[in-house]
C-alpha cells in the first residue's frame, strides 16, 4: 500500500519527510506502544503505528529498518522526535484516530502484521 | 456483541472471569500505555494489550472494561489471575499480534473508542 | 560460549543472506500461486492421470473446502500392488497430515521438513482452510526469487553510490596475527534522553564496513535493547563493539547495581521497570529476550552491587 494512501485513510498530518512519501510502498504494519515489542519482530517492509511521542519511537524505527512512523491518539510528538525523524529521513505523521481504529482501517485495506522473531 | 461471541469467533482462551462472558462489548481499545487506557478507553471496551502485570486488572476495573485480551499467547502472572478473578474481569488470550487481532475484530464490526 | 571459531574460507555473501531470509520470509510468501487438489470420491485411476498430467508426486485431498488428507505416488503404487486402482482415494489416502500455516516463518517450516521427513506440506490459513502446498523445491525457488530481487536492488544502489570495499575484502587484503576494529560508546544512566544513539551510530559504522543488512538489523536491535537497559536500570556504563574476521562482539558493561536473579531476568515478561520507563515505551520484560533472539551467542554475568557484563556475539554466517 502506498504511504500516501495510508496518510489519506488515517486523515493524518505529515510532520517530517513529506518529500519522501511518494516513493514509499509498504505491506506490513507494526502496531505497538512498547518498543521492545517492535524490536522483537522479524524484518518486514512496514510502518510503525504507536502512541509513543518521544524520540525512542524514531530510534526504534531507524534501528529496525521501518519505513515510516504514525503517532496515534491525537498526540503531538516531542520536538526532539520530529527533529530526529527529519535527520534520519524518516516520514513521521500524526492522526487523531486511536490505534484500534487506525489498525482496523489499515487491516481492512490489506496491510498485515509482522511475525515475532524466533 | 457479547464477549462470548468474540471468544468463539476468534478462538480466544479464557483465563479468568468465565462467569462474565455475557459482558457487552461497546468497542475496542488497543494500547500498552496504562495512562492512555485510563484517559481514553470507554465503558464496556475490550482492551487489547501485551501487559501481563496485575496493574492491568486495576485499570480494567477502574474504566469498567468488558474484558482484556492478551496478545501473542502471553501468559498472565499468578497475581494477575488472582486479582482478575476477585474483580470479575475476564482475561482472554489470543495467539495473534495486536495488529492482526485488531484488524479482525474491526472486520467483525468492533470499532475503536476514538473513531473519527 | 566460545570465542574461537574454526578458520573457514570466506563463505559467499549470498549464503549469509539466504540464512537470514529464512527468518524473514513466511511460508505464504514462497508458496506457489496455484495448486491441484483431488476429491476423496475420485478413484486412484483418476489420481494416476492427474499426477501424470501435472507432473506431481502427491496432492492434497479436499472435501467442501477442507483438507481431509494427502495422497501420493507412493499410495498409488501400493494401490496398484493391492489391485485397488479403482478404489476411491478416501480409502487409500493418509489422514494424519502435518500442516504448515501461511504466516509461519520459513525457519519453522524447514524444521518440520527435517522432523517429519515428508516431501510436501499442505498450507493452511488461520481459519484452517487449505490455501496452498509447499515442497522443498518451492522453498528453494522462493528464496532464489527473493535473492534475485535483493541482488538487483543492491546492484542499482551500487551504481548510484560508489561501492565501498567490504569488510570481508579488507580482512583478506590486510594481514596481521589479529585484526579488529573497536568502538566504544559511553552511556548515561537514569535517563532515556539519548538512548539509542550509540546503537544507531554503531549500526551506521558497521554499514560502512559492509556488514549485510539483516545482520546489521540484528546487531542494531540487540545493541539498542542493551543501551536501553543501561539507561533505565544502571548508574551508566559503556558499550563496546569489536569487529573481527569472523563476526562482531557487542558488550554492555555497567557499574551497578547488578541483577539479583539473572535467570529470572531472562524470563519473558519479567520486569522491574519503574513507571517512567514503561510510559516511555520500554520495560515490558522483553529486552533480554530480544537480545537473546538476535545474538548468536549471549552471556550475562552480574553481581550485586558491582554490576553487569553482557556479551553478545554475531557471526557473519550463523
């Protein structure tokens, strides 16, 4: 699924990496508030949906080779997180939706989850 | 939809609160941040989390949730089970990841507490 | 734990990638898009024609969309011997069938192949409906296809940025009794403010040295978790990484307070994290578990109150 389509489905606002969005296409979704949950999953071409607003969300995505981060529940990421996303060339966007709604919509539109690393 | 229907449809393993499966599910909430659950989850929501700590029972009781589903086969702590039985909070377990479980619940008609 | 590795010729880069891929690809991703099935009411004679025409050595038996058994050329030969070529498949099929799930990782699937020794496995979705069939051949084909795609991608990238000499090449060209690159990062304790910076910097450095992406990711994830632990639970410490000919060692060393029960700390879900750590997205008792999964070897030594010494090793081929 195109990142642009995801942004539109989630009525999301882009905070970083606007110029990179058109080139990104993903098929998996990591949804988690615990970064170790994300880090414990296997590698996949995916985005991260989280309620974490501090720079650790961006660090985690960077370390785990995740393509983009979406912060849910209408939260505003910390300024340091936005700056880090820009520095790491990682698209970051926010939505007012809760994680449940966001996941449901993306699942219905074809995204799938990521298996745990064994 | 009742908890009982979801247990059957999604093959959930009931760990506690088997006597409360007639609880009506008003919507879903998925989070591992207890403060977010306290702030945003609504009465009768089904809470999806991977926390197994007994704090989850207090949160569920406080917000009058319909029940808790632990994801990817997580096993609740002994004191979590004891506390949940005491409070009458159903705890169920699914083998799926949060994304996969929530996706399927959504497809079955359960909506998020903070829908736009 | 052993620090010595037998001297081997440099294994081809592709080998490492293939091995990493079995942890990333699912059965569903390598499964051929089409399959041939038979109904239990069809005869063994009909099966013979079907196997011949489709060049198959076996196929699933399906009734009302549900898998009811497997039938193979071996069963056909037995039927011929028993003079039962007109018997319905139902009477000759194997009903005890080992299945795979489409979302299972290839690494499990390969384990099942060697455990049960069957040639083909029906693949089910989580509603237990048959969605395909895999053989050893389809796994090899799936891996080759994925390798080809990755190879093309790395080729085009190499054309864009001048290819850097890989680390393996470096270790071949330079001789000494021992060669290693050493990296050291100081980690502050009791704050998550900069946690992850060291892991990110180490990952970048290793990338420049030519470590392949799947291994990079494993080292990055494990180092990040180690860094989070130093930042959350200790008075601070250091992360050291040593890059050698056979692989990479990452150590996390702190000055206390130490872990009272190491065995308990290694249990999934066990955590002593304070609330401030949990609200920042960590502290679910998964860190050490993740490190253990990512590292090829892990050793955790701790004493109270002196501190903890964690050693993780990552091999170029594992």
